C-alpha cells in the first residue's frame, strides 16, 4: 500500500558511500522519502540512518545496478512503499586503476556494466515510471572525465564518455516527444570518497583523486540545485571547467600534459597494499560513509559552483556596478568641463 505524501520521492543508486551517501542525506534534510540502492548492506544501513537523522524517510534495497531486473524491481519497490518517484539519481560506479595494457576483458566488462549500463538501466527504470505521468527528474552523476580521458582509468573514462552520449541522445528524444521529464547531467571534479580505499588497483602506489579535491557534500549541493532548477548540465569545480574547455581548445596539448603529469597526480607516496580487497565484483564489508581519507586536502566549497548557481545575481550586480561607474565618470566629465 502506498504511503505517498507531498514530500519528494527520490531514488539514489550507489547510495551506500561517497557522493551517493551525501546526496541521500541532502535529500533527507529536505524531508524526502529516499530509496537507497547499492550492493553493500552495511553501507545501506548507514545511509538509512543518515537520511532518518536528517529528517527524511528511507528504504534500503540491495541492488546490483548491472542487473536490469534488479533495478526495475527496486523502482517498483520504491513506488509501492513511497509512491511515484519524483527524482532518480544515477551514481553507482566501480573502477580499476591500471594501465590499459594490464587490464583484462573481465575488468572492462564489469566496469562498463556497472558504471555505464547501470546508468542506462536506471534511466530506463525511471522513465518507465515517469513518462506515463509526464513528470520527474533524472540526474546522471558525471565527471570531467566524461569529456577528457586521463591515463590509468581507461575503463572509467570510457564509461563516463558513454553516459554523456547516452544522456544527450535520450534528452533529444524527450524533447521530440514534448516530455516534461527532465534529464540532467552534473559533471564532477575529483572527490574525497571511499572509492580510493576499495577500487581494484594495479598501480605501485595507493591511488588518490587528482587535485584539487572536493568533499562529496559539494557534489550533493550541486545535484540538489540541478534538480530544483531543471538544468540540463552543470559543471562543478574550476578543474572541471578547465578540463572540459581545455579539451575543446587544446586537446593535443592536454594529451602531452597528461602523458607527463597524469600518472604522478593520481598516486600517493604510500606503496600499494597488494593483498587489499576490492569491490569490483563484490561489495566490501563495513560502512565506509561518505568521505574518503583525503579530508586534509579536500575543499568544502567550490567558488566556481557558487558563481554558477548565483550567475543571475552576479550579472545584475555587474550591470549595476557598470551603471554606477558610468554615472560617476559622466559626472566627472561634466564637472571638468
């Protein structure tokens, strides 16, 4: 029996940790009813507590987004429990830190199934619920790497590029059908999430996000703002803007720059733990929370994001300042004459 009220009904994939965990909590602060999808039961229970403590309601659904039947069943469970889904956030991912020459076919297959096809299946499940009602918002959590590939992450970069193309294609179809369903993509910078503690790693040192690094709360704020403002695409962080625009203007120079500096920027000084478990095929035990091990380097704010969100206000202020300057200069000319 549905218990739907006027509060938002939200689904977040990859909700057990990282950006998904922060995003679920952010919607909980809005009083939303949140369907939490991920493989990690420990992480999902932690996310449930976060949402409830923030003021929302939550249901946990252990889901491997690489399985379309599980994703569709999860969508139906959320609708049966909370009512029509208003917002669907595709965020689940896995990756492998490795030179392409050392990757296996199974590595590429699994990363593609989760990080790309998981978004496809999530979008299809959401659209199945939203299109008949002609309402709803789907957000794809993307990356600067959707536009600019970097070394040592070929599978992940390929998946993010694929998501970008898929999203643009589906959005044009929604436009063609005059649909009121909103399909957005938020391109993220490097984030301080637990993925660097559990991602499969073939590198000689422990991996790290490419600086500058941001806290996942920054991503959550960007996602919530995108939902509220029907934004087709939002770039988060100065580094994301530089990567996307640089790839458009000087792609060959970026190739050479990344060839020389793109390796060390992803490595810490600590040797890799060759016996460490990873979550490529199975979830890690335990609750890792939203943040990773890089709190000291991570930023709590993005001035670029603030400027993007307040662009209209900044434009008005710029016009006012220009008008005041023009008036003052005009008066000086009058008095000097």
